[in-house]
C-alpha cells in the first residue's frame, strides 16, 4: 500500500515538472519605442525628420514586429522586422499633426505601443479678402486659420477693436475658421476688417476689405412684362383691323400698272 502511494506521488511530481516546462502561450514580452514603455506624444515641427525605433524585450524566441500608420500597415524590409524595427517619418508637415504610429508583435498583436505626432506650427490665415455688399444685405467674412497650438482670435476694424452690435454682429469660431457675420449692412460698415491670430509661436494678421454700395431700386420685372404683352396685343389688333387695307396696298405695290388703260 505504501509502495502504491510512493508511485502515485512520483507520478504527480513528474506530471508537474512536465507542465512547468511546457511552452506558455502567454507572452511576457514588452515593447518600447525610442526607449519608452508606454504610449506617448512626440513633439515635432514641420520639415523635421523623426526616427521611431521599436524593440522587444523579455522575449525567449525571435519576434517579428509590425508597424502601422493609423490603420494602414507600413511596409518593412526583411532585415527590419525581427526583435527591433525602425521607421523614419520624413518631411513632417502640418497635415501629420495627430497621426499615430503603432508597433505590434506579429505573434500577439494585443502587445503594442503607439506614438502620436504633435506638430506645432504658427498660424496660417486665408480667405476671400475683398467683398462688396449692398445696404441692408447680409455679409460674412470668413477667416480660415490653421494653427497648433490653437491661436487666440480677434476682429479689428480700421486698426481698432471691433465693437460688436447686438443683433447685427455675430462671431463663430471653429478649429479651422473665424467668421464674422453682419446683418443688414450699413454704409458705416464699409472699411478694413483685420483677422488677428495670436499663438505662443507667432502673431499673424489678414485684412478683409468690405465695400458697401447703395441699395439698388429693384426692377419691376412683372410690370415690364405686362406692358410688353399689352403693346404686342395692341399691335396685333391694329394689324388685324386694317388687314383688308394692308392687303390692297400690298397688291397695288406689287402691280402698279394693272389699272392703266391701253
């Protein structure tokens, strides 16, 4: 009986050793990008080249690495995949702001690390800088703005801070535009409006010229059409009433010697 117990105990120990040495499906590998072990934001500027190097640590076998730009897979050369891999983001522009790059293990893509580009640049302004409007019409001055960090915006008129009139002036701002709406413009609204953007990097100004013209008297189109119809019908009735006389005159002109005696 004791022998059977010892045999059973030895078998259990053997099975335990076998289980401990079985390959584990759970990976303990850790990824780093440029030495950082967590997702992070990379501050950069337009025109700069940035290198991102991903490396795997605590791995027991060679690991293949994958790179993604947003949701798109980045093509890697064969010698730039195993255990460490790098990508170069060249000629960074304003459009790269907010773009993410993610490195993943091919064998377990839940193991990943991401870098988000924070591209800082001064304000850039654009828009239709010359507009005309009639009195009592509505007008919109739209100042398109791109900036990171987001700029502080203000409107000036003729080199002074614009005094907003209730129910006539409305300002709307988004991350990409700064709009001034004027309801029922007056002659006094004529002038130069300046869109001013201020950021820690730079202050930028763009001028908008607004020309207000006199209100034109609307042309009575319906009355003109009605008058033309009346004149046309009068001519038609006149021709119809004198049709016999007109026909005789036409015949006489065509054969003037028909009534002459021989």
